């Protein structure tokens, strides 16, 4: 529009003009109450399928199969054993929680550790 000054983030479309990607299709997102381009929800669904992001004590992102080191001594409930600082845990598996990792140690099977007590090797 002549004389109209656009504000940051404002998009103006003329009639018959599509988006940059050539589509005019929009989908209503009930969770946010917004209309979004049709291609956007598919991309958001792909990201949601990956699960939560798990970070170690230093803030490094952990992934399945990583090796981690304990940063402090941990008493293992039910096993009557203490895992010492510096113990290496190999081949971790991420859980549905962003706070916990599933791992195996030669002395303890089915061990679940909180991510705040490990550091990626």
C-alpha cells in the first residue's frame, strides 16, 4: 500500500498473490489458535517425533549410544552398591523423560541415571 509503513513481522499479501513457496493453503492449529501454512505442521510433527532433548551436566546434548562418565559418587538404590566418580557407562539409551537415561553397567543391569550426574565422553 502506498504510504503505509509496515511494522516488523507484518506480512501483506495482495489478492491472487501466494506465499513465497507458491501455496495459499493454511491449516488451523487448535493448540495455538493460529492459522499456519499447510507445509509447517508436517515439519513440526517431524520434530515432535524425535522426543525430548537430553542434556548432560555440562549442557551437551546426549544421544542413543553415547558413552558417559559419572561426575560424582552415586549410591544405587536396591543394589547396595556405590558407583564411583569417573566410572564410564557405555552405550546409553534415552528414555521418554528429558531427565533420565537408561544404561547398563557390568555389575548392575537395568540402571537408570539422571542426566545431571553424567558428562559425555
